[in-house]
């Protein structure tokens, strides 16, 4: 059997796959098993933030795997210590828990909010408010926290304790504050919901409500974090700081990681025996994450992301078929005038360009290391596909 046949025969039909076998890559170029090359404007749904097989990242991962591939969390490792110290200094958060995915990070965030409230107010204060059109993961708990009806099928009964407020509607959110709420969970840019940014005033109003009522503000930065929007965390551009922030995807550079960061207010909520992970904080993954962090926080890097985003958005806006752009920085949603986003994605793939969709939009999440020449080549293919 070839690669596609074997995969289709022996894996569950969980994905609508495109018949492309990615064989190798470097920087922003991927090569399939037949030798055809593609410009990557999706970065593995935002994970390959430094592109394919970045030299410094690859060296760090390979060096670490030769030393120690796994250690259980009864013990300490140098890569984990280096990562958490650097990340705390960059973000200003007090402590963090390391897991393996965005869903795990969000699951941890929900547990932090509920235990914080339980410790202080008792078990009756355990409701999480999240937003309509949100997406927080595919575990049962994070599905229950996801504000899209399409995900609330098949797997009944769902965990309870979740309610939804309309995005950018403060009155609707206030109507859900019934005295049982322990956490408000938001994405400042709803990625899977269509790359839709929240209003700054709305986000700041939520921060004020949480302060007044001792509710934890949880910001899901699984897709927006680690420089994607031009600042290390997207919440920086909204002028606020969450009590709990989750990260995943980009911070691992392509290896599985999820991180739940907390401020001083809830730094002692999780205690031995109340949460855990077998593979969380894996030394190989942490070594890769350190390499990502070092490059993202290097002087001038985030300024270059803003410059690239401005150029890319400016050129996209000139394409006649494009009606509007959404998102912030290098997290771009494209609303088309007449064409179907999924059809455009398939046509772009055939032409040598890897792009994504988000609901009815084309979605771009290019590696932050992409060059102007690579952006121009990608734009040329997109113009051709949209003509």
C-alpha cells in the first residue's frame, strides 16, 4: 500500500484529508513525496511558527533527544526549567502547568477557575461563561466550553457548568452573571470561529467585571500566542492581562505542547494530586520551545512580524475577489465576494500553495519567518486562483 491507502485503511475517519503526502520541508517550503514543492501559508494550523525544520530549533531538539527523551514529573529537567523561567519573564505570569495540547491547557484553565472559586467560596460557584462562536478544544470539557452548536452533537451527555454569551454584547454577558460564575473564558480573536477579533472596549469591560466580582478571566491564546499577531500575546494589544492564559501550537515549533499560565492570584490553586500529565514538560519538546522562544523574543523579530503583516494585508486588499480581511497581524481571515473558500483552498493546493479555511473564510497563518519573496510568490498563486 502507498501512504494514502495505508492511512485511509487503518486510521479513523476523523479528518477530511487532502491527497497530499508531505515528505519534507525547510523554512516556508514543503515538498511532497513526488518532489512537488508548496509555499506554506498555514504552518500546520499555526504550529510551525518558525517554518519547517528551522535550523536552531532542529539542532536544539536533536541535541536533547540524544541526552534524555522523557522524564516523569516526579523529577526535574533542565529544559523544562529553562522554558518556564524564560516564559514567566516574557509574559509576566507567575506559574504555569505544562501539558501536550491546547485542549489540555484549556482543561487545566477550567480546573484552575473552579478550584480557585471552590477553595474561596464553596462548590456552588463553578459556572464558566464562554462566547458564542468560540472554540476551545475537543475533549469533552472543552467541547462543552465551545460556543458553536455544530460541536454539540453525538457525544451526550456533555459536562455541565457552561453558558454562552454573545461576543461583543456586554449586556448579554452581564445577564449570565447569576452568582455561580467562577470564570469567563474568551479568545480575543476567535480563530476557528472565522478569525474574528473582539472589540477592545468589550474585552476591557470583561476585565473590569472579573476584577469587581473576583471572577477569573481566562484568555485562550492557543492560536494567537507566541507572536502571531505582532505582540508575544495578543491580549497585549487589548490593554489587559488575563488571570489565566493558555498557549499551545506555535510555542512548540511543531512538537506537541500546551501551557496554562496563571497570575499571582491563583498561583497556589493547583496542588499535588489535583492535576497531572505523563508527557507534559517533556524535555525534547521543552528544548524545542526554548529555541522558539529565543527567536520570537529576539530584538526586532516582532517588529518584523508587524511589517510583514502590513505588507501582506495591503497586497491582499488589492485583489478584486477579496471583499474584506479580518484578524490581527499574521492571523488573517479573508472573506471572498463570490468563490467558495474550500474550493479555493483545493485549487491553491493544486497550484502549489498551502492555505486554510475558517468557516466561510480563507485563513492564512504563515510562518512568522516568511520572507517578502515567499509572500510575493504566495500572493501570485492566490491571485491566479482567485482570478
